[in-house]
C-alpha cells in the first residue's frame, strides 16, 4: 500500500533526491503550458469512431511489434465514447482483470483535446493487454503519454493542419501536468505529511514519455509489455533529463500590422534566439536586431506560428549582388522541420530558390 511520498517513490522506481532535482530544474526554467488557451476546445472533423481508429493506427505505426495487440484492442475493447448527459467528463480506463480487455470511457465531443484523451486511454488499454506483470502507476502513465506522442507523430507526417491544432492542445495540457501537478509533487517531496495524490504520477511520466519518444520501437515495446521491475531504472533516466529541451510555446503574437506589432515580432525573435541558442544572448543586441529590423522592412523575414499565433521559429534570407541566396534559421527545439514546412508553404518562391542554390536542401 502506497501511503506517503517515500513509498510512492519506491513503488515508482525513483530515488527521491533525483526526482526533487528534476522538478527544481523544471521550475528554474519555468513551468510549462498555458500559451494556447483555445486549442483543447478547437473542434475537429472526426467522430468518435474515427478518433479511436486513428489512435490505433498511430500507435501501431510507433510500435509495430504490438500491432496484433493494438488491433485486438481496437476491435474488441468495450468502450463508451459518447457525449452523454451527466456522463463523467474525466476519461478513464478500467482494468477488468487478467485475460480481459479493459473498459474505456471518454466523453468525446469532437475537440482537439478529446483526440488526445482518446489516444491516451487507447494506449492505457493496449498497455494493460500487453503487460506480463503489473507496472507501477508512473510507468502506466508513460505508456499513455506515448499514445499521445504517437498520435502527434503520425499527424505531423500525414495531416499537418490537424497536427497544428492538436499539438497546441498538447501544449495547453502541460499547464496542468507540468505546472500545477509538478508544483504539487514538489510540495510533497518537501513535506512528508502530504497524502498520496494520483496526480503526482503525471509530471515525471510526461517528462519520461518525451525522453523516450526517440527510443527504438523495441524499447517501447518492452516498456508496454513490462515483464518485471528490473527492466527500467527511472531514477537513472531522469537524472539525465534536461527540462530546457522540453518543447514549449511562446506567447501569441498580435494579428494587427502596426509599429507595435513590429516590435513584438522583434521580441519574439529575440526569445526564439535565446531558447534555441543561448550564446546569441552574448551578441551585440543593437547590431543584431537592427539588422533583423532592416530585413523585416525588406520583407526578407518569415516567422512560423501555430494556428493560435504562438511563434515557433523564424527564417531570414539575404540576396548577394550576384543574386545568390543565403538563409538563417532559428527555431524552438524540435521545431526546425515545422519552420521549414511553413516556410515552403508561405514563401514557396524563396524556398524553391534556396533549395536550388543549395543542391536541393534547405539548411
């Protein structure tokens, strides 16, 4: 029975000091989230059945070794995804015992946040069907968050428009998982009298899932199958985590075009420079951003933003007297391809000329 923070840490394979250190590092660089308030409520053109199918397709794409289990869960899992009056709004997956598929409940209303919820609960159901032994709560939530990542990864490659809004919803949810929940866990680590709260599981699970996103499919399959407690040492893994690498959103830019907007765009570019490459903070700010401002007036600056106006990165380009183009790019961590895709979409003539000048690549 998990009764206090020490037993919770032991049950979930954490050394208390490692977890405390991680949360302090996270707090030092700012709790995440709250920059896309409209995203979770943004409606998408998928019904509940299509959302369930998409969660299955995306997870099988991420972990092919579990395809047969994923397909069984998709076909046969008892579930209620209806938006029924009086139905509990909090999604959940109920374990019905060994050898039986779990029951999934999710009040699907066709919003971006609901897509993430379906992917989360679908991954829970797959993990319960695949596991050889009972994993601790944090490990279960890592698998569920990997279900969300699988959805985002699949959408990024197959449906860029839907990806853009679902990704914003994912960021918004960090306001809870890596904001209030992280503070609650930090408080508990500093106060042994706190009662155990299930939401303690979310902050480390969210960070671990992000750390695992690029691991091999075989590693992820082993995580879902969970053959025993000796397979994974979460304390060793979180000791190497850098919260600075966790993706976040910057505040949205205003849509109007005026002098104040231009200064805000300069500010957004300065923040992107600092987030992407801290050594830029040591450059002469007057020289650097006077040059950028001149490029803005020449129309040779492009800022990539989310559908809600949050800046993700920017590109500037120069044409030499001989007509040759050169480009400079700055983006948030893991956002370079998003920046390049947006650049190709909105500035195709410049992107094409750059790709031709650089032998078919844009760097």
